[in-house]
C-alpha cells in the first residue's frame, strides 16, 4: 500500500493558491495541523490566534459574514469541546461558511483523553446546519476540498495528517454524500469510516476467502446521511449489519446507521464496533485499535457472531498490517 507524506498539506497549498478569500486560522498548532508552509506562503491570509479557541470561532464567524471563507486548523477535540457555544451560536445558527479542519480524530493520537476526539461525530451530527465529513485515506485528503468549499454552511472535517495510506486510486476522487462500494455480497453488510476502513479491508478479504458473502461500504459523509447506496446495502443482507468506526459506538456512524434502520423499518440486526462507553488512553494507534476492538480481529469476531459461523481465521490469514514509521519528517510532533 502506497504511503503519502502529508497529502493534505501539499494539496491545500496548491488548491488555495488562487482563492484569495480562503483564510487560515490556527490556535498555536500551525505545523501540527500542516499549515506551517501555507502560513509562510500566504502570510496576509493567515491568522495565528493563540490558545483561544472560543475567540477563534467568533473571529471566524465575523470573517465569514464579510464574505471570506475561514478554514480553522486545529486538533479535532479543540474544535467542539472548548468552544461549543461559539460553534453553535456564532457559526452554525447563522449557517456561516466556516470550514473546521479537525486533525487527530479519535484514537489517532497518543495524547490520551485530552487530545482524543472520540465523541466529535456525535456532537457535530447533533448541531443543526452542520455538515460532517470523515477522511479515510490520502486520496480523500487530497480531493475533498472542492466538495468542502461547495457546501453552503459550516463543515466539519475529520482530517488525517502525516503519513497517510492511499487506499483508493487517486483518480477516484472524493464525492460528497456518496459511499464507496468496496465489495458486494449478500450475507452481511459492513460499513466503515476513517482509519477503520483499512482494517475492514483486511478482515473482509479473509472472511470472503472463507466463503462469507460481504457488502462493504466506506462512508466519508457522515452528515447528511442520505446516500441511497447505504440504504440499499442495509436492505440486502441475510444476517445483518456491522459498523466499524474510530469513535464511540454511540452517536457516530453506528448511530447514523441505527437511525436509518429504525426510520426505514428494516428490522436488521446491527453490531456497532467502536469505543464502548469508555475513554481511551495514551498509546500507539495500533495498540489502541486492538485494545478497544476497532481492528480486523474484532470485525471478524462480529461477523462470526452475526452469521452464527466460526471461520477459524488466524492472525496469519490477515493481510499484513501496515507499519507506520515511528520517527519521521511527517510526524515531527508527538501529539
């Protein structure tokens, strides 16, 4: 699997070059959120706000009212926890085109509970007028900006940084509210988001080799959640549905799928894989995914439970785990 160094940094620099009304606001996390080079290139369009997230949201709202497109860059957890009132009342209520680029979503950081945005999808989905996107690989990091800019209102993006795998071909660009169909089958439906899709691909390949017929969708638009391809995938399975997300099992992707099943009266069994009503702690992403059941092994166990079959899949049957570089130019900051 190809690994791309800082795909968002490079593409945002190119994409915004001729967009004079695109501004960047940061809260003392410029390099950590991959806009350090951008700030040097376009200093007149860059605003360093310091550690004042509440004020930053208010300033962004004011700039948006004057016809600009503020792109806030900070860690995901600092977009919605500390400045929630400003986010809701100053940005979402007037439906302003503020773009909230949230880095280190879920357990992609070793920084522990203070830095892990494990409830952001639940919070952001509940805010009226808010659009919610979760980037899943380098291709989506590189190609989501046109879709983000086209939204008439605020947008929250779970963005990946540093060394990011290219799962989807570069020519298969991000399409708003359009799930990627990675596998088609009739036994179970698997729906994944973000970094969990890579793990789901490892699991589905092993399960398919054992004879389980799987539909696998990667979903990057979490709100709105109206893609007819998702509903079709939920309807057409014998045993039920599994969701896998880098988030609490409640309120995020699993919550959106549960609501859709209920609203449409589908009567499908659903297993939601994610953090189970718990906070994580500081450790590597791979360790945390295994500990909290966000990996291929957990997905295989859920598929066995749903189908009532034991497939005897061992660790050696899974595709090789991608090993990330521990020390690299793409991950200069520990947090």
